[in-house]
């Protein structure tokens, strides 16, 4: 099997680095031939099937093959794969750029647009035609030949430099470790964090025996407990300085890459007739423009600024009272620690108390029950097998091959037994895997003109707390929220019912795509939802009501601070892309950190030591040619939508199957078959309430 295989589930052990170049080269040729065939048609004989239907499928083999390469680069990064991936990246980027620059294709699309057949299109097919024409315009179809060449160059260079940015963050994160041999330095750390660090040390030093040692890294399950709980101030500072250095030190220095990426994006926007990159990517999203997105963010800032300042003063006063020091700004490595101490003092609530009730298998089982109840589906786990890459071994009959022994596989069926899709789940960190959590798709299915339904295939991944010897992976509540969030994205893909692949599933405007994911988090704050997932890993007992009430009471603890953090990241992102010229002017070359801090002065907590900005490790906006660039605001935009949409569940019953079916039919199943504003109105019967998220967070005056 090669990357070109159309098999629903790949034989991952056979998808080796040496196959990347020949397989992707063949896939490029196959796709080019199909696009050429579309362009070579007789303009008088055009039909939907011969133009748009063929266009929707022309790059299917390439999409599938390249998606698998990208996936392996994310979860099984090796030196050989990295070399192979980077060798083909410019060619693939150039190809996808050239699709929209082919004069013959553009002429055929325009010719088809003017036919009676096109005039008779309705619903999803009509939207597909309109969206495709806009895609071509936005991608340079109307440029001169010389400008098309320049656009190809810009896109190719942008792909290379953003890939380098991502590699630098991964490598810098993996390059740092701290082995502690003095147990006294671990004071305050939860037993779960100690045990994980001890296990990590022994895995790296299998001959250590009884030798004392605890190994820590910058991966979130290792880093965050230190910052929240360690009493050793110097230890927290050491971790904070290490994290702040990610993307800032040779040989993984991203600082110089940022203006380069911004300059390339700005040049691309100008070439395509837009004043700023933000306007290029947002003019078809709900915000409509960079100015529109910035106005939304700045309005939110004004609404929470007062509460944010009060929370900062409260935290500073609390630390002063506990230490006997004069009240004043904290050090940045103190913020999480004293926040956690304040939460414990106010609510007698420590998040670590929840871990024993959140073993990962119980969480997943409860999630599946919730989804089955709401959306009339059934989830079934399938047996899996891991085979060493290049081994040539065959998986046992009835098993699904996976890329790592921890990966699991599930089928999703409709209530009537129809196979809607399947997915892989890869939950825990490792050095060959990129950080964060994500959902992606391998196959986009859906209804076909001949009446068949082709199942979807997706993947959900994270970097959650791993299991320890003798006990399962015990998660934090935040990690459970992450699972529910990404599963919302996955459902959006797996429940897609649009006949046009390009409009199905998560292929919606970026500021709408977070609605299905963020709404899922709400159930983990409801007693009836939490009861489905929370079971003590030893006794099976449900979460005690006293602990649940403490958790609920603490839900909006430092809510303005958390909201302001997202607002600040959004403001940084938009300012970088709306004022890129200031950072890319070779004559001025301003210090990026100073430039960002000046613009975010009222968005950031005040600290004694001025921290470096997040920009050199801001993979959301700099690790892909587009990604969340000029779109990070969409997290807050969609929080308004999800907070408002969840009020319908609260009114009609949070486990009400009828409400769940409506959400499935009117939001999840419809992909991009209609404008997002229409989909929201279809579900809620009105436009969004802009105050919904503030109300949920207790921040309405």
C-alpha cells in the first residue's frame, strides 16, 4: 500500500518516508490531468457533473495522499519524514496555487456560470458554484500572467517559512528538559505530577533503579502543574524562562521569521487587490473585514477591562496578605501559582480533586453516551494493531492498523444503522508529536448522486495527561473540556450530509467553525452532563455533590482575566496583520516585543518583570500559510454563538434529544451549504445575542 491507496483505513506501517516523493509526484500528475480534462471541454456541452462535480473530485487522490503525509508529520515526526515532506512541500503548494490560476479552468467556470443548467441550480449546488467562483477570484484568477507567477512564488515561500516556524517550536519544546534530584524542590506538586515526572525519568533512564530523579519537560501535562502548584519560586521561574525562550534561541529562532511571514502575506494581499492580509482572509467570513474583527475585539476589551483590573488588584492583594509583602505587581512566574492559591482560599476548590473522578475511559464512555442521546448515533470501538513502519507485516484479520500503540479507532453509526463515519483517537504527548489538540479529516464522505452514503473518516488528537503505572490516565477538568471541544469539531465532520464535498463538514467560515466545538464544552458544567463522565477510577462512585458545587462556584473565577487573555491574543494577531508594514520596513526594523506590548498595554496583566511576548511560538497564526492568521478572534466570536445557542438546550433540556436532533440537522449536518448567519437563525429562530458570552461568564454589569 502507498499514500495513493484509496483504502478507507490506511496501512500506516507502509506509508514510509521513501514513498512520499514518488507517490505525491504521481498524485500531482493525476490531479493535473483531471483539471486539464475539465478545462478542455466543449463550452457548449457543459453540465454540473462535468464542471463542478468533476472539480470537486479532481484532486481527491492528491488531497488524500498529502493529507496522510501531513498527518504523519504531525504525529510521527522523524528526520527522514521531515526531509521528504519539505522536499515536496513547494511542489504541492505550487500545484494548489496554480489550480486557481489556470486560465482554461477559469474560462470554463465562467462559461458554465452563464448556462441554463447553472441558472437552474438550487441550494448546495448553487452555493458551490458561487463559492467556487469567489475562490478563484480570491486566489488570483483575474491576475495578469506576470502577477500569477509572483503569486506562485509568494505562496511557495510562505509555505516553506511557516513550516519552518512550526518545526522550530516543536524542536525547541523537545530540546528542553529538567531532571530534579532534590525531592524538596517538588514541594506543593500534586502526586499525579510527581508520579508522571518519576515515570518519565525512569523511561529515559531505564537502568536508574532506585536512583532519585524526576524529569520535566515543556509539554503541557508536565509544565502546567509546576507553574500552578510548585512552592519553589526559583523552579517556576526556571520553567517560565524556558517556555519564554521557545522560538527565540538558535537554532530554533523564530523572531526573524515573523516579519518575513507578515511581509509575504501582505505582498499577497496587495497583489490580490486587498489593502491588508486581514481583509483578504476575512471578507467572506462573518466579520467581513479586519476592521470589523478588530472592532469586535476592542468592544469586548472595553466590556471586560474594568473587571480585569479588579481581578488583578485582588490577586495582588491576596499575595501581599499571604506573604506580608507590600501589595504590588506579581512576577510572571507567580501568576498561575497565586491564582491557584486564591481559588483554593475563596472556594476551597482544587482542580486536582477532580482527577480521580475523570479517568479517560470513563470520560470517553460518558461523552459517547451524551452524543448518542442527543444526536441519535451509536459509537463502537474497533480492535487496533500497531505494526513497525517498513516491517511489511500484515495486520490480523478484523483489526485496524494505527500509527502508534496508544491510538484507538471507532465507528459512528446512525440510529438506523447507517455507517456515518469512523475516527482515530490519539490522546497523549510524545516527542515526535506536535503540541496542542486538534481534529482533522482523512476522508470526506456524504450522500452521492447514486443514492449511496459514503462514510467520513477523521482524527482527534491531544496532548493529555498520560497513564501511570497501576492506574489509568486521570485528567483535569480542563483536559476534559479539550476532549469535548475537539469532539465537537469531529461531529461537525462525521455528521455532514451535504452532497458537495467542498461544502461538507468543517469547511465553513473560520469564525463559525468553532461553534460546534465550543458548544460541547457546556455539558461539562452541567450536573446531568458531568454525571455521564465522572466516575471514581477505583470505586466507580459519582462526583460528590459538594465537589460539584465547588467546581460550579469557581467556574467564573478570574473570568475576565481568562477572557482578556484570548482578547489579547486576538488583538495581537489582528494588529500584526493590519499594520504589517510597520514591522517589515527594513529602514525601521522595530523590536517586535516592544511593538506588541505598546499596542497591548491595557490588555496584559502588569508584572514586575516584563515578559517576552507569545509571538515566536504562536503556532496558531504562524505555522501555516493561513490557518488562524487574522482569525484568532474567531474563538471569541464563536463563544458568543455557542453561549447563545446553548440557551436553547437550557430552556428545552440539556439532554433533550429533540433539541439535539435540531442542532444536528440545522448546524452539524449542513456544513457550508448555506451562509452561517442563516444556519444560526434556522436553529435559534433569531440573530445571535451579542451579550450571551458575557452573561455566561458573569461579566454583565
